[in-house]
């Protein structure tokens, strides 16, 4: 039976307070928000790329290149371990998931297998991700496990998303959207970033920092002529000068804990770095064993510097010298601190939305929302009068406040499709009132009393309202889970609107009509005439 319940009045009042409290920051400037007391909410609705303008990038993680590099590292690990054990190798051949090592002397097979077992003790998760298998006399297979191969691509994409997020955050971009698309693609939307080339330059660098010894025992000219030693490769510096560098990596950027812009002893711009405990120990051991020899500092396949080791560097820190400008050094520091990409990224698509186009979209969206709201308000007032139609309009206002408040509180981005979802939500919210009012009208015309007609309107229409909103919610959930970009923006706004419309449309109508029934004590239902 319809009645003026205290808890319904309190819930309605709290809904209005919540809606106003979290919606009003959208009307304030940045200076006004900063001046607000700390206990008041300050976050507003974030505009998406299509409304604010910015850059869009679709990237593909180059998983085959990553796998090829890791297989090369397997071969170098095997070569290094067997060399330290005094076992001669006649060849290393890559296969699908690993390498096969052929020994020069089959009699050393047992010694080689024992030495290589240390390489398969465990992976990053504590579970062995590599296996060592004896394949007859004189041949050993060293490979990744099938589980490691299966998870390699997925892990690479997940790690790439985190690295990209840290790099974009270092640029100060407001609310970037970084999402996974398919098995090996990443979608980046950076509102406010008008130069996709600059964004691509920051994101696309793998930032693989390695420290490797320079091969001084073999000739660079012979290597350039096509006869490089099996454990070395040619790597140029930034000016194109070739260096013959050992393939074995002494220390990598994975052991880096901090990078910063500093100056060298000549007061030139340089990059300071610090290793973690394991990196500092390995770097100290490597420099102690190679005093007087040059080692190469390599970033993304380019030799940045190749100084001679004058003494053991045991402190775990150092300085990379080079011809850096302040801007170049700062950019490199951001890349190093953000971490290295596990695999190269290839740009599949790039586009820019200008601020002017975004402003046009905002104006068009605001106009379409206003027109839609005016049409809905006019329809309700003309169809059900100022009392019942006005109650629907109040519910519509509350619904709009709750949607804006929910999006502000959750940090959701409002996109142009999201505005379409907002307009659709208003229509769905009013649809609940239409169902209730039409049921009341039918009951009143059938001769039932005012209070009986009101009760029947809410009770008999509620099942239809719930079914309709559940259907909409399921459709929105499917779009959100399987869609991308604008589709998800539309689905998110629609989902919020389903919950808020159920609350606003029904609650406002129940409280307002119960109060009207108590105060006016009508003999007839106005909408039945």
C-alpha cells in the first residue's frame, strides 16, 4: 500500500545530497576547486579523447621478436656456463622453444649436463621455466618449458601495459586510457596530448639498457667482413662507429633501481644510475675481473658509451657519459625509471583529435542532450499534466545528478557515445514512469479508487520495469566486456544510468505521490480524466 515512509524520504534526501555534492565540482574552475575545504569532493567528470582532444595509438606487441631474443639469450647462457666449466662447444642451434648444444668432445657430456643444470633451477615465480635434456652423447637441449612458452605472449602484453602506463604518467597526461585489445594489441588514448609522434617516441622505445664487454681480442674489420666470432656481435654507436661487443650481458636495466640527470667530471650533462643488490654485486665482479678493458653501455641497440674499466666498481652506482642535451637526458631517465619493455612495440594506427574538434563535439553533445531533455519534459507534461509530469521531471533531474556524481566519483571518462548513452538513459528513466502512470490510468478508468489505482500502478508495473532494466543491463555488460573504446564508454554510461534510473524514477514518484495523497486527499486521479 502506498504511504509516506520515513526511510524513503531519508533515502531520497540523501540521493539529492549525494548528487549535488559530487556533481557541483564540474561547474568550478581549477582555482576554485583548489580553494575548497579538504573534506569536499573535488574530482569532476573526465572528458574522453573525442571530447577533449588528444592522441590515439594502436600498438602491437612484437612477440616473435621477443621470443627470438630470449632464444639467443639461452644460447649465450649455455655458452658462458660451459666455457666457465671448461667444456668446448662445436655449435649451438636454435629450435622452436630452445637451443641444442653440440659438444666438441662427447666424453664431456656428463660434465656439461651437470654444469647446465644450474640454469634450470627456477624462473621469476619460483617454478622452473627452463629444462636441460641430454640427447645422446655430445648433444644437450636447453629450452623453455611448454608452460613458459604458452604464457610468454600474455605476460609480455601485461608487462608492456604497465611499462607504458608508467611512461605516460611521467608525462603528466591526465587520465590516460590504456587497454588491451585482442591477444597482442594495446590501445592508448591520451587526452590533451596533441602530438602523437612525441607520445610514440616515448612509448615505442624498449629502453633495454645493458652492460656488455667490448671484444678486444678479435678484429672489428673481420666481423664487418662477415666473419664475426660466435660469442660477439657488431653494435654501432650513435654516430655509426661500429663496436665488436660480447653477446653476454653483464648487467641489465632489470637491476636498475634509479636513474637521474646529473653531470660528469667535466660538468657535461650525464645520466646517473644505481643498481639493486644483485646488480651491484654482478657489476662489481665483472669490473673487478676486467680491469683495463673497455665495456659498452648499450641502450636499445646503440652504444652510448664504451669507457675503460680503471678499477672495480663495487658501489653499485655510476654515471653514463655522452653528448646529451638536458631534454635528451631527461627523456632517457624517464624511460629507464619507467622500466624496459619486454618486447618491441609496432604502431598499427595513430590519429589525433584536435582540441577544436573536441570542443565542437562537446557543444554538439550538450545541444543533443538539451534537445532530448526538452522533448522528454514536454512529452511528460503534455501527457500527464503538471503534477504527474512534474514528478517525472524531478526524477529526471535526480537521475542526471546521480549519473554525473557517479562518473565523477569513479573517475570515468565521458565520451561522445557516452553522451548518447546519457540521452538513452533519460528516456529509459521516463519509460518507468510511463509504465507506472499508464497502469494507474487503466485501474482508475476501471472504477478503482485513487489509492487502489496508485498501489496497482506501482505493484503491477514493477515487474515489467525490473525485466526491462535487467535486459538493458545485460546488453550493456556484454558491450563493456567485449567492446573497446567508444563502445565501452557508451556501455559504462548506460550501466550507471540503469541503476540510477531505477532509484530516481520509482523513489521520487512514490514519495511525491504519497505526500500528494496525504495532503490533497483527492477524489479522482488527474491522469484518468
